[in-house]
C-alpha cells in the first residue's frame, strides 16, 4: 500500500502548519493526493517532494505567485533538486567560513587580544556570490547587500563582527544555564537574533521574503549540522536556539 501522510503529520514533518498547507492547496501549489471521510487531507511521497521544493523556493525569498510559475515549468525533478542541493552546499560553505571568522574573533576577545584583521571577514565577501545572488533575488538585492558591506568602515565591520560574536556567546551561555526556550531571556535573544538576520540586506529576512521559513530553515540547520551546533555548545545548545526562535515566531 502506498504510504500517505495526514495533513497534521505533514505539517509536523515540514515544520509548518496545517493552515499553511491548506492555503497552499487553495492557491494551487499543493493539492492533497486524496481527501478522505470528513474532508481529511492526505499526501503521498510525490506531494512531500513537491512541498520540499516549495519550501526551498520560499527560503530563497520567492513569493507564492513566482513559486507557482516555477512549479509550472517543465523542469526535471531530479535536475531541480540537484540545483537546490548545490545552492545549499554553497551556502553552507559560506556560513562555515563566517562561523569560523566569528569564532576566531570571539576567541581573541576572550583572551584580551585583537583579532587578525585578515581573518575577520572571511565568508563576508558578497562579490563572490554576485552571479548567484543576482539570479535568485535580483540585481537590486545584490546591489543593496554589496553597498551595505562596502559602505562600512573597517571599524564598523569589526563592530558588526563583534556584535555577532557576542550574540553567539550569549546564546551559548543561556543554553549552558539550562533556561527555558520560552523564558523572557531566551525570547529577548531570539528577537536580537532575528533583528541581526534582518539587518543584512539582500536576504529574505531583510527583503520582505518568507521570514519565518528563512529563520526556521537556518535554525534547523544549526541542529542538523554538528559544525553549526558547536557554535552554540553542541546539539543541545542548537536545539535550545531553534526552539527559542520557533517560539518567538509562533508568538509573533
């Protein structure tokens, strides 16, 4: 028998809500495979793959009308997935470099030393992603992101890096003390984290894209990849960050 998932099961798997899935159905993005007794919706494996495609496109900042256009194009599913995988791996490599740069700055400051200037901005060179950013979000998104970074003085870039490192340190400290993700302290950190993401022009968080999908996608990556989790004290710390961010977005 072909495996099927109820709308509640699919929402839980995808980290979204039944309401969102019903909306996707209403606008023609994701129809249920079948509707059972009482109007209950069920989805098969093909529907799950289609939802993954939708969520990836949302994370790239595309609106629902543009996603509908992409899905309507006659593109081989395997080729589309390979393209998405390539983008995610490129993005992970860039974030890896940023994490290493921020961690190096934080480590130096903890020792009372000045970080090496040539190491501080690794992974923050927007020009290396010009073609990709332009293709995915448009020339204007790239121009704003590039102008933002280039417009900073060396001291401003250093200050931004140090604030980023401080946020990471605060997360790790809070996780180590075992506070609840829904506590006032954790929610203040979640608000700071989201504001930090929104402060970077050219990202979905800053440009009116799917803020929830973008933030939760990053939060899930913190948990799924040990290299990211280590930045918050390991898997438990990354899980704390993810849960705090999720609670903040749900409450908002």
